[in-house]
C-alpha cells in the first residue's frame, strides 16, 4: 500500500473512511472495531485516527493448549499408535523456567514488580538497565536441567539378569487372600515382553505380558503367565495367579534333587543331575532363579534344544521335579536294595533303602539298575572332551612330560604312606641322604 505508513498492526476503525476500508479489504486484512487507537498518516490526506489492538492469539491461549497444537493426536490416532510419528519424540518444555520478571531482551526496572518502590528516601522510577549477555545461556541451562531424563539406578542386590531390565527382578510377595498372608514368599519375573493384537477399529492394541514364579524357598513354588495394559498390573496379576497354583517339590536332604532326570516340553529339554553339598547352582539363569525360589541349593542342569523359550524351559523343569521318586519309592517299585557308592568312602557299599517285601532274585542287567542314567529314558549326556592347551603341542612339553612321567605316582604314594605311618620324618630323610661311610654314627 504505497504512500501509507502505520505505527503498529493494521486494524480498521469505524472512524476511517470508506476508501481506506476498501483498500484494506482488497489487501485481505481483517476489519474489526476496537477501542484503542493510534495515529495513521497518509501522504494524500490529513492524519486520521485508527483503532487497533496490540494482541494476538498467543496471549489468549494457555501453554497446555499451545503444546496440544504441537503434540496433539486425535483419539483414533492414539489408538493406532500415531503419537510418536506426530510428535517426533518432542517433550513438553516449561518455557517459564529460568525466566525472571522484568528481564527480557531489554532489562527493565519496574518499581513494585521486580524491585522496591522506595529505596531509602528515594522514589524509584522505571528505567532501563544494561543488557545481560548471559541471559539466554542461563535460560537454556535451566530448561535442559528440567527436561533431561534422569536415569534410575537400581541397587545391585535388586537388579535382574541384565541390569535395570525387569526379568530377574523381585516383585515382592503375593497379595493376601482373605485372612491368609503369604509370609516368607517372594516372586521374581522370568520373562517380560510387549504383545500386540491387531484389531479392525483400534489397530494394534498393545499389552504387557509377564511370566512370574513365586515360592517360599522351602519346597513350595508356582508359576503363571498374565497380561495387562500396564506392566505393574501384569506383575501383580501374574504373582497372584502363581500363588493359587503352588506345587510342592520334594528335595533330598533339603538341598538337591533325589536323582538325575530328563524332561522335555515341546522343543526344549533339560537334563538334571543331583550335586553334593556345596556344589552350587550351575544352570541357566532362569532355572537358577527357580531353584532359589524353591530352595534347591546344589544342582547341575543342561538345557538342550530351544534355550530361549523361557516358558517351555520352566514347564519342563517343573514337570521333571514332580515326577521324582524318593529312594524308598524306587526300592519298592523295583523290589531291590538301593546301594550308594561314594568316592570319598572309597566306593564302600552303603544301603540307603530296602523294599518292605521280599527282595527280587531275578537277574537284572547292570545298565538297567544304573542309578545315574535310570531316569534319562535311555539317553546319555554328552560331555565334550576338554581341548588341550596350546603349549602341550610344543616339543619342550614332551621333554618335561617324560621327566615327570617317572615320578607320576609319587605324590599319591607319599600320601598313602603318611596315612599308614610309613612315611619317614624330616630328620630321618636328612639322615638317609648322608654318605654311608664316616658320617653315620
């Protein structure tokens, strides 16, 4: 609009001429009637009074409404999972954080607002201060401090299999049922994942799936799978369901299983071997968690087939534990004595169970009554030979081996002589090393 200059945003008042209104309509500027006014000068006529309002929609909307325009997703879009694409991963930022009243691009002193009205005997007036060059840097630091996500550190004793991930973590005892409280119980997460169901109207409907085992660490345990819209709801639902499906596991002397066994669930198989006191839990991390919940302290488990299917692994292990036979039950079933041979006892036979009825005199094959592989269903565990160190392939090793081969049994023979009292004392050995003539008196 040539020849026209205006102080502010163009707003047409009722006092303007029809010629001015027509020009503004041609320029597609809004025509409204306001109460405030500025002086507009035109080159072709005398000054006229134009009404305007120095305001926009930015100070008429709240911060939530403005952020909703940036991050807002329709209800249908939320159900179809379009929120991340719409917002681009943006988070809300409090733009008031770090701001100080009276400080802007131009620092001002406003008596009664950001400073005192009277200072001493002087009445303060509105005045401009020198520009603060560090203002934007201070504001940005305050915003970053409030918007950055803080990593939650889990205590070392409460961590799961892999740090802060849910599998392996404890979720506490199950909720009480009536007047009964599960004292001494604990529940741990074995598997956690997000599952989705594709629907026609809602699209992908996500839920949390939790597989939890619970027990009292004294032979009582159970497991369950539950799903919920939230992860904490899935944990609570799963541990409460597991508390209603408890199973009792009989343990040998309270620390291990009664015998070796083989169990399989679909494509996952477990071969369990009993262990002596102090052996520890040498098995898959999922089975180790289950053993801790049950109260098993010493065991060795070899998992074959699908080792990543946690649910089948758990089912196979529990199935094998429930099919255990005590020593007396085995003796009654086979109508034979159960004899224990232990290395530390020099394989001296020790009868630990006998049938109540008459012992069978029929001949039995040795492989049938072998207690080690009795419950392996004809399978034998594969033990791979240990690879020799690289230095045993060098020539100097054979020379050293030939030197040690001559005295290979001397340490064991010396130990036996000490047991029976035939090993000479240190003084006797020193005397025997002396020459025969002239020194032995």
